């Protein structure tokens, strides 16, 4: 009951435009620095360097919410281009994750496609890869359409996306996207029972189904989860079916289950840390708080240790 109330409070706060806007001026507060790697490209690259030295590879995500004008979308595109350039020049082992609503998807899909092409062109120059995060169900089909166009019409092979196991359509999408590098997740948004499984057990079962399908088809698979049960099952499955460790990787968020991240890397698995950064940190931070009530204690610890 209390967990449900606090979840709603955090979700509400994450969407509050006034708080999100104000937080940009505060700098990282309330322990957010434990899960957000600073507010500049330089601070993020420094953090990635430290993680690389511990045997972890990374993906950087420039945080951004509520982009509603072309100017903001162009600014976000330029920021992503600069981030790729900084990664390339510093030599860190890191790729890029982007949200297309930050790049103008809600303004005009063709404009968003142009912005994606600029980002992918820069990534190509530095031999790097870009992952399109999957947002809510309303953006799912258009995200997949743009991905296919970028790959098939424009010829970019350095781009992939995310499939969410809670969606009924996930299994068919996996079949359609055979051969493409995918990040597989359980799914983070609140979706209707008409399009998505609601029960944890059903989501977990579908998650394993799509992971197995993508691995068996020989496609590169990123398993992005903090769930130790899923991770153990994936390890066993890969072993049993002789799936080479260079065909898959595990991914977790920066600041979460750090011990497990390090031990997976020590066991010889590729472990990628999703590292968010930027001054638009508030919404991201609030959603992480909503996901797990234990994160509140975790953040407070960071708050008081400042
Ligand atoms: P889940 O939350 O189901 O937890 C299962 C169990 O794992 C818990 O009961 C607990 O025992 C353990 N556990 C989980 N977290 C823990 C912690 N912090 N400490 C200790 N134990 C813990 N979603 C989306 O819709 N689109 C996207 O593009 C992405 N991208 C993405 C990238 C990366 C790198 C990650 C890790 C996640 C995403 N997600 C996402 C989010 C994803 O869909 C999902 O909401 C969260 O990962 C939560 O689900 P989990 O599989 O981690 O475990």
C-alpha cells in the first residue's frame, strides 16, 4: 500500500514540468549523483573511463524530457553528436543510447529521421554504435519503422533498438528483427492490458522466450536486467546451446547492483553499464525511485553522505 503511494508520488513528480525545469538549475541533488554521471559530457566521459578500467563497457545517454520545439530537438541532436565526438577522441569503450522523442519524433517523424541520420553519420565516422531506447507503446511502431528505414533505405548497420517483453507484440517483433542487434528488457512504462502483460510471471516468461528466440537465431542480444534469476537462466541457456559469449552481453543501469556488474565482468561476460548524464536528470531519477521503494533509502544515503 505504502509502496504503491510512494510509487505514484514519484511517477507524478517525474512528469512535473515545473520541477523538471527547476531541477536543471539545481545541479544534481538528493543523491542523484549515485545514478547520474554528472551534468556535462566531460564528467560523463570521466565516469566511463573509470568504469572501463574496472572491465565494464558503457553506453551513454544524454538525459532529456519534454522536447516540444524544433530548436530543442536540434540542440539535443548536436549534443549527441558532440558526445560521440568526445567518446571517439577520448578512446573510451562506450556507445550511445538515444530517445527519439528528444530528437523531435513527436514534432515530425521525418525531421526526427534527419536528426538520427546526423547522429548515425557521426557514429559511423568513429566506428561506433547507436541504440534507440524504446519509449511507451504509442511510439513503438513508429520507432520500428524509422529503425527499418535507417537500416534498409539509408544503409546504416550501426543502429539497433529495444524490445519490451511485456508487450504482446514482442515475440513477432523479435522474428521480424532477426539479425539486428537488440536490447531486450521487461519494459518500464504503464501499458494497457489490451497490449501488454500485467503479471510479473507472464512478463518474465515472455522475457525468457524472446531472449532465447533472439539468441538461437544467431542475432546479437543485450540482456538488460537487474534480475539475478533471469541472468542465471540466460547463462545456463547460453552454455547449454553453445552460444558464444561474444554473441550477447548483459546491461545494467549505472549505480545499480554494482557488485553484480563487476562479478559478471570478472566471469568473462561482456557487461555494459547504461550511464545517464546531463542537467535534465530529475524525471529519470524520480522514475528510478518509483521502480523500487528500496531505491529511496539508497538515494537518501547518497543525500546524507554529500
Ligand atoms: P525487476 O524490476 O523485474 O526485478 C526483478 C528482481 O530483481 C527484483 O525482485 C529483485 O529481486 C531484483 N532486483 C531488481 N533491481 C534490483 C536492485 N537495484 N538491487 C537489488 N535487486 C534488484 N525499459 C524500456 O521500456 N525501454 C528501454 O529502452 C529500456 N532500457 C533499459 C536499459 C537498461 C540498461 C536497463 C537495465 C533497463 C532498461 N529498461 C528499459 C528498463 C526495464 O524495462 C525494466 O523496467 C527495469 O530494468 C526493471 O526490470 P528488471 O529486469 O531490472 O528487474
